[in-house]
């Protein structure tokens, strides 16, 4: 049995990734805040384990990990995916409270989840595992009116590097996938404000996560960028 825990598994990239891994025969822990959405993803899937939790709540995440490990006994891969965009406004129009809400999910939640996964992977036998953080093209360059999201994703890159370094003695590999404009609820909201935005199928992002996850622990994709081919990431006006 090969196991993966996916946060933000009830929609978008998380859901597409969960469905792909289930189709590939993995046992998948589905972490999300929306119970009805979780039930939809898990329905009829023998390998699906729904785990209702908010990633920014350490006690809820500890309970989710305890439930998952109680059922499967081992964690091979974490896809640290949960994230929110926050207000699409100029910096002076973003409240401190809204900034904190984005950091709570995108940064605090990612740390809480990575910390729990690292501890499990370090303690289990055989030792080791893989952590895949969902970064973003915004971890390299921002889009307009994205100060909360962009700041959080730059921080995620630093977290990935630290996890990768600190995981070496324990056979814990850590990599980051920076995804650009995969069709999801988040991107749909952005596309509504920016007609003509170039997107790609969310399944292509999920397939890239699967590639990273299937590597032996002796190999690691440290950073991967997968994006809509025609989005304006490279070049200048």
C-alpha cells in the first residue's frame, strides 16, 4: 500500500490530484474544511480516507494525522496543497486582518502540516518519505493585486528549501511544484476579472504531482514549474 495525504483535497488542484492518485491505486488521506465536498470526492473510493480539518488549526490537524496513521500506519507522501488567494486589491486596500487570514492558511497551515509529516516520516520504519509543497508562479513573479498570496508563496519556497535540507539525514525528500493557471475555482475567479487569461487543464498539474511522488527517495524534483504554455510568465513588453 502506498499512501499520500493531500490538503485542500475538496476542490481544484487538490481534488484533481486526489482523484488521480486514487485511480492509480494509492490510499489517499483527503484533508479539507468542507465536509460535503469531501464526501463527494471520497464517494465510492475504497482508498479514500476523508479527514475534516482546517490546516491552520494545529489540534485539528493532529487529530487528522492521528486518524490517518491509525488506519494506514505509514505516510509515504504529503502533498501540501491547501491555499487561498485573499483579496485582489492594491496593498493599501488590503486589511491586516485579511493579510493574516491568507498567511494562516498558506504559510502557517503549510508549516503545521509539514511539521506533522516530517515527524511521522522520521519516526516510521523504514524511515523517510516525500513532502511536495504547492508553490505557485507567484513564488517567482507576482500578478497585479496579489500581495497576500505572492508574499505567502515566496515564503513557501524558503520552507521547501529548509525542509529539503533538514530532511536529508532521515531520507525525507522535499520538493515544490509551481503551478501557473491550472483551471480551478481560484483561477476561475481571476479569469472572470481578466478575460483572455491563458489556462491549462488541472489534470496536467495533478499528473506532474504524480510524477514527483512516484520517484524513488534517491531522486527528487526540487522545483518544478508547470504552466499554461501561453501565459505571460517569460518575456517582456
